[in-house]
C-alpha cells in the first residue's frame, strides 16, 4: 500500500535561495523563507532552529556544518542540508523527491542531506 502524501512545512535558512527559486518544491509543499517571509535577518543558527521548532518546520540550509549538532535536539523539526555544488534545478528536484518519499515524522530529529551523486 503506498504511503499517503504529506505536505511538509519547510523553513529556508537566511543564506538559502528564496522559495521562488524552487518552483516544484514551492508548489507541492508549505515553504517559507526566514528572511523573505518572516523578515528575520542575522538570527543565529540556534535561534533559527528554535523558531523552526516553534513553527513545526523543517530547516533547509546550505550551512550543514553549523546545523549538524542542532538537528537531533528536537523531534518537532529536522534539518535538510543541501550541497552548494548543486544547481537550483537539481536542488528543486532532489528536495522534492526527498520530501515526497518521506513520511510526516521521518525527517524530524535528524540531519538529512542532499548532494551530488558520485
């Protein structure tokens, strides 16, 4: 039996591309940008993480190393680290694929990564 589609709630980190740069992901999921939608700038990573917990959103970031220790701290959010070596088109397709195959809770409390295939 196929799993039911879940419309994940994402929070794009300040250094990440705006949601309009990810048309497939933006059309299928609930995507917000910390700066573009919430008007927060220069928040520390722990504060962005706390905001994501409060909003029940999964953080999407290019800043993987700084979020890695934060990722397991709460089962109310998770972190998706994206390789900066990917094009916007690749990010959009790979992020959509990851989210589509993930259940409501499978990305929470951990770091998931999207990178180039070797």
